[in-house]
C-alpha cells in the first residue's frame, strides 16, 4: 500500500493498481490492528451509483510511507468496522 495524504494505491491479486481515496482510518485495541476504509478515486463523481467502500486491516511501515493491506478475517471484525462506518457517516451528516 502506497499512500499520499488521502490516497492509497491498491494492488489487486492480478497486479492491477487502483488509486483509492481514504475515507478514514482507525485502530482497534480489541483486535490489536489498524484499519483503513477507502473507495476508488472518481467514484464520488458518479451520482447514479452507490459508492462501494472497501475495508482492510493494515500494517504501516516504519517510515509511514507505505504499508501492507490485509484482508478482514472474522465476522466480529466486520461487525466492528460496519459500526465504525455507520458512526462516521452519521457524524458526516451532522456537519
């Protein structure tokens, strides 16, 4: 995972790169991991489609210049991520 200020480049299993915008990141003491929620750059420009938000666990590198994305492994993690996303979106609606 390479990232700029609010963007990351995600490489899929076929080696294809996709520039994504970071929605937000957070740490979970319960699972001892950091998580990132992101979506493809340009997705917000298409009003006809719902934006597909992706989530991954990640390990930042020592220099914080890049890191490694890892899949979410358990239903408990997904439940916690969905709760964090709902809270984030509710806060955004209030602003």
